[in-house]
C-alpha cells in the first residue's frame, strides 16, 4: 500500500522515515510557494546576485548605464537652459547693434547740429554700457559669457576702453561616453573681445637638449617606441628603447652597447644625434629597425645603405617648442640673452618686457602677461612661433624694440622690414596714389627728392625705395630711411646742412601720413637736429586692435561726437561684421540646442532599451509565476493530505 502514495518510499520503511520524507516534501513546497509569492509581490525574478550571477552582472551593467543616461539627460537639460538664456541675451545685443548701425548711417552726413551729435553720442555711450551689462549677464550665479571663469564678470569699462578678463574655454557637458557638447558661446564668439594674434614670423627652432622629451621630437609627433639594431656587417646588437623618455636615455642606452670589441659613442648636435665608434676610427656602421618598428627612423639615424660607415649623422629631429623649453635652446641654440628687452605699446602707454632672470619659455609668457599690458601670450599650436593678442577693446596694440632686437628676434615686432604695408593703419594701408608722387623729401640744401611707392609690398620695400633712389647717393645730402631702435616707426636722417630735412605728402597721395612720417591733419613735417644729423622720427602706425562690437562702438562714439563723417563708412562696415558675428553666435546656439534635442531623443530611446534589458534579466513573468504558484499550492495540498493519510496507517495496511 505504501508504494501507492507519493512521495512514499517504495518498499517497507519505518514510520519515522516516512514522516521525515513527507515533512521534507511539505517544507520544499512551502519554500517554493514563498519564493513565488515574493516574486509575485516584488515583480523580481531574483533578489540576490548569487541566485543567477550571469543575469545579475548583465542587470547591474544595464543599471549603471541607466544611471549614466539619467545624468546625461540632466546635463542636457541644464545645457539647454543656459543656451536658451544665452540666445535671449544675444537677441537683445543684436538689436542694440542694429540700432547703432542706424545712428552711424544717420551721422554719415554733415547735416546734424552739435546738439544732435551730442545726443547720438550719448546714445552710443548708453548702448556700450548696455552691451557690457549683457556681456556680464549671469544665469544660475554663473556669468554666461565668461568662458571657464564663470564666477567673475568678464567685461570691465576702463575710461575709453573695455577690458576682457574671462577665458575662451568652452563649458563642455558630457553627452555620452567620450563625447561632450559646448553649453555656451564665448564672449569672443559673440562680441569679439580679442584681437587677431600677432604671430611671430621667426621659427623658434629650439636646439636639442639631453633632457628634451622624446614626445617633442618630429614637430610633436614624438618617437614610436621600439628597438633599434647596430651592425658592422658581422656583429649585431639590439637596443630596447621602449622605456626611454628623453634624449639622454637614448644616448645612455646606445653607449652601453658594443659591436664586437668596439665601444659606441653618441653625440647630441643642435638638431640631431650622431652615432660613431668611440675610438674615432672608421668602419662599417649601420643603424637598422628591429622588425617592423620605426624607432630608428623617428630618431633620424636609420641607415639605408649596406656599406654605411661611421659616423652615422642623424637628420633634423624638428624639436617642438613647449613652455618648458629653455630660452637658451631657442634659435638653434643661440638663445635669448639674459636682460633682453622689448616694449608693448597699448592705449598710449609703454610696457617693458625684460628677460632678466628668465630661463624657460613659460617665464617669458608669464613676464609678458605680467607687464601690465592687457594681452595674452602663448605658443602657436605648431610650437614654432610666438603669439600675442590684445584683450582690450578700443585701444591699439603694437610691439616694438627697446634699444635691442628681441621683438625682431621673436618675430613679433609689428613694424618690421617684413611687415606688409597693407596691414598698417588697422588694415587701411598707406593711402598711396597710383597717379601721384607719394613722398616729397626736401633735403638739407633745399633740393627735392621725389619717391614713388607704386608696387611696394612691405615696409622694407619702402625703405629700399628711399635709400636706393637714383638721386639719393650724394653723401652730403643722402637721406637714409631706417626703423626706429625704440618703439616703432620709420626714421629719416641726413647730414645737417643749410636747412633741416622736410617731408610732404605728394600731390593726391597721403603716403607720408600712412607711413607715420606726417601726422594726420598736417601737410608736412620738418626734421630736428640730433648731433650731426637732421632727423624725422615717424609715428607708430602698426597697431592692431580688437575687431569687435565694443571697439566699433567706442570708435563710433568718438566719430559721432566730433562729426567725422569720413569714418562712418568704415564703421558701418565694422558694425555689419559685428552683427554678422552676433548672428553666427545665435546660429551656433540654435545648432547646439538642436543637437541637444537629438541627443535627448536618442538617450531616452536608449533608456527604454536598457530598461528592457534589465527587466529581461531580473523581472519575473507574472503569468508563469501564477501558473507555477497554483501548481505548487496543489502539490502542497496533496502532500498534506498524504501526510494525514499516512499518519492513520495500521499494521493491516501492510498485510
């Protein structure tokens, strides 16, 4: 009879064993029912990772991604809000510029009374103040147009100039793994707060130094890590350079080797390294790659001829200039002398830069920015040239000498022999005429030297036209043009005579004014006596300015006040450029907002997919749970009934 009951053991068993087995079955069913009820109440298939480790790992990965996507959506929402506020401010700023353009056109004639000019000038001044307020606007306690320095107002009115003290850094927000999006537009993008870079025209060309990092070789491309091999045709040795950091490491690694019984020597030149036998004797010496490496080529010492002999002279390693480069390394090792000077002229003030005590390029950059001039200095991205730009609107910036040659040496002098004449006078050129005698120079004996400037391209061409003029070779009358040794400008000098030299604009030409030799509004300039020379020292007309809305409005205010209709056409054109820049900034804001919308939609779709992955791994199937719960309950009831029946069995049930 016992074999007809489940889960009764087949055959004859003791009562205690039967009861134990029945209890086990009941407990098993109760545990299963409890687990199913928990799944039903929580909706989760597993509660602990140990229940299904593989599924738990996949679910945790999905949950981490969901948290990241949630943070991304918060970032995008914040960025979109900032961009929306920026658009509102830019819209107001553009309206102001459009209004100012109308005032410029209205003031372009000579029909306005003095009271009307004063009213228009005051209106421009108020527009400048309002534009500065918009540029200093805050949103959520952050200055919108300050770049990375969001806690400080970026614009400051200083008399007749406006200083920008923010940065051009983008405020990037994370939009995905390894992806960011700018959540702002900079003041320079919107208003124009920086001048064009005064980029040096001279390659800094640093010489190699034992501590020069290998990453700075080959214009910053560096050296590909690997091994090189030295061979004399019979012996061969391989040198592992994967751990080398600088030139000295390479030298030490090579010199630690021998080819046969001969020691190897490495010398560091101004721009290359050379490998030779230490004994100074000749012989075959080749430097080869190991495998498919390119280490020897990157070091400039790979040999291609089978019969290459000692020494192996490397090619130019093209070391990139960095802020850590020593000043003594520049210009092929000739360097910059300690105590060298140049001057920065801004807002009619001179600021001196002195290299005394400086050792690195970084020191020179810091010294320029600490000079008092509102400028920023840096190396250009290629690391070959020096770069300086103004951060003050409404003033001009020029760089000249202070009795030496440092500005010329760095290639940043704004009035040099290589300076294009088209760049002078804020890009207006030298006002020469194709049909006029451009320069009329009265010499010390009263005779006149007439100089045509047709076709000149640079300041050096102008100097050559004067100095090489066919009628300018009489020693006692010779007029010599040169560059000023202090500051900037042309200098005309001649031996003293019966009268000082004098320069006049040729008929119809304003070239003498354009070259700074005759001040604007004057017809001529008479030289002064300096020792045995009669000298005319020209003005600096090489300055650059910040081409932006604030400079334009400051110039417009002055032009309107004095009734200078001649400047209005240029200022209207500048305002058109400023309005165009503002429109582009607004377009940039709109494009970024549109990008944010696309990313938001994509991120939300990804969230749905990730939630589905998470659900598939840890969520339960309610229909299956209910079905299994019903089965388990039926099994439990059957077990309990069996247990009840078994407890009433007697000896007769076994007979």
